C-alpha cells in the first residue's frame, strides 16, 4: 500500500505518535475502564489532565504569568465575535490589517459590534503579494484593539514581523501557525487559535489573554464567551470539548519531546525551503507571494494552465499525496505542511512535482 501524506489545510494531520497513544488509550484511560471522553470534566483525573495541558502550553510558548490561557469552543470564527465583545469596553472602534480571507472574516464579524477601520491591505507588486508595515501613527490610539492574522491559509501569506501599534492592544489570529516558531507573547493583548492546524482536532480553540483586558466586555456578551468568566471557571463554565482538549494535551507533550518550539521551527523552515526551492527552480510552477511573506505552513502554487490542475490532483492522489487542491477562491495548489508533516512527506511531494513538470511541460 502506498504511504499517504495528508496536506490538508484543516482539519489537518496529527502527529502519528499522538494518534497511536490516543488509540491505545481510547477504551481504557489511566486504567479507569472508560474512555477519557466518558468521564466528568470536573473529576480530579480530568482536571489534572487539563492543568497539565495548560502548563505544557505555557512552557512551550513561555507565556508570562500575567496572561490567562483559555480553552474555548467555536474555533477561530468563534473568536471573531468573542474578541470585539470582550474588548468593546476599551473603545468604540477597532483597527484591522487585511491580508486575506481570514482577516476579512474577522473584520466582517467585528463590524457587528464596533466601528472598524482598515489600516492596511495586501498589495500586489510585480505580480507578488506583499504586506505593508504598520506603524503606531497609522492607528488611532483610542481604538479598542488592532487585529491581524499571522498566517493566511488560503493565500499562503505569513507575517513574521509583529506590528507596532503603540498602546493599543494587539490581537492576533494564529490559528494556522501557533506553535510553529518561537513567539514573544508579551507583545500581544490577545492571541487566539483554532485547534485544527497545529494544536489538535477541530472544535477547540486556545485563547491567551492579558490579565488587564479581562474587564472590558460588553454587557451583552454571552456568558460562555466572556473571557473573565472563562478564566474564573478554568475554562469549564460549560462542558468543554473534553476529547479535543485531551488530544491537544498529547500534542503539547509531543512537541516537548521534539525539543520544543525552537526545534520544530528549524524543521518547519527546512520543509518550507525544500518546497519553495522546488517551485522557484522550475519554470512550470509559480508562487504568487513575495518571498518575505511566504507562509511556512501553507505553500500555494499554480501550474502553467488550469487544465492541468485536475490531472495534477488525480496523479498526486495516486502517489499518496492527498488534499493538495487549492482553496476554491484562489485555485491552484496548496500544500499545508504544519508541525505534524514529516520532512519525508515534503521530499516525496517535491519528487512528484519535478516528475510531473518533466512530463507535462
């Protein structure tokens, strides 16, 4: 049987070791004779699991003590609403950097709760997408917050430099690149991430929020979305997605076994360089993002003509390379190479791409 490499943008592949451990424990967790998904989230055993997961995440990202770590429901889109509702008390407007589909989604949802202002957008220069630098003087310092998406999965755009927004709380959607590289958490007011890329299965989201931002929620904020309530109840005001939380905890331990975030960042850089080199050395494939903003998680590329797309997808699947079709809004191909994707998967993909280009150029 051909080995399968899953390049899906999300829900994405999980580390094999994590899946194997979950499989082994599925029916009998900690010799309890029950699955972890069958026990109370308020039991001492599950609370210990939850506390360990939070501590491991704090260690992986060096989260300062003055930040709360919340395990929430609703994914990234849930936070599109939760963020403006929780920060509306700081001001009646929000500032946004638009770099693709997900930052646009956050803007659209926030506009239901406060006035929004776009302070920067993706620019196309010589056929390549670039992201403008944002400085403090571009942002109204009375804004409730400034929001950007660190990695756009659809467009393959990643922002590596943290924007300077002065005293305005910086809010970032890191759904698709959290834990992929070291991060200075202290630069941010709120970091949020849907789990289904680098954390675990869908249904869970992680929110890291600075303590001083817990008291600015709109009175109408639903209780289970209220950051202060979530913090006061250790993310268990309502029943959390217990199995997703358990799997996330296994992923955190796996990451620590890999040497932590700095070590995984080196592996991610190597994978991305291998794939982008394959694209750049060819006159057959084209990446439309400026090298300074190329995503290390979602590598997008186009073939010489759209008629070849279906052939590429069919033959790549036959070769065990799945989910390479680009997002419907942009077309082309997309290889998502999150933390769990081994280097071997990228090597097999580039070998296939070179062979395909040779046969169809």
